[in-house]
């Protein structure tokens, strides 16, 4: 099932990019995105939980652009169209080893407590209290700055879904930045 009209997005995107490029280059994101051809999702694939949350395995998807410093490449923050690639974060990855590549938001709060953008410790606490069943072996990070919605839909998200299914993950907590 196609959840959005990517053909329509693709037909509108080149014109938008050409018009928005000077604003993007000047870091005027508010101005640039006023006319962005946002894709729509008329058939949301919402699925109710099949079991209580206390029995569910939970994974995180953050758009903070986190990556494992020294082990994974940072997201391409200088690309005018952003970066639609994915970084997988192991559940046992210490938070201290994570770095933020997404440079379109103020990092102060995230640097003070990474749980603001990646609530791993909070989910561990919920699991210890029995409120969730546990954490998935793999969590995910993408860059919140990406103008290529079609690439995210066709390439990035299928990778996430494949891993979620392979690891029998029941819930994906999306943490938008």
C-alpha cells in the first residue's frame, strides 16, 4: 500500500528546491519551508497494539542526527537537501559515546541530558518498573533536516521496518526534533 503520493511530491520538489535554494543557503529555513511540497498521508497505517504495553518491546527513532562517535560517520549536515541515511544504535550503546550531527536545532538541552532527544534511560526505567516489556536490541537515528521526503519513505523507513520486524519489536517511539 502506498501511503503518500510520491509522484506528486517528486513533480513539485525540483521547482521548490530551485526557489528555496537561496533561502536554504542563507539558513532561512522558516522562509524556505513556507512553500515546501509536504507529502500527505491519507491512509495512515495506524495499528492498535495487539498486547498490553507492559509486554511490548520498544525501539526509539530519533531525528536528532545521533551517531556513534568514532564508529559511524556523522550525517551530512552541509548538504543543502539534508541526509536521509540511517544510523542504527545498539541498545547497549553508552549515551556518552553518541554525538549530534543535526545542526538545525539548539543542542544545549540535549547536551545537558541526551534523554531529551533519545529517551533511552527513561525507557530503561519504564522497563524496570514493568510498564513496558523491554527495549529492542536496535534503536534508530536519522537527521531531522532532510528535504527529500521521497528518499526517506522509499529507502530509510523500509530499513527501519525490516529491522523492527526481524527483532520482533512491537512499538516504535518516534522522537521528532
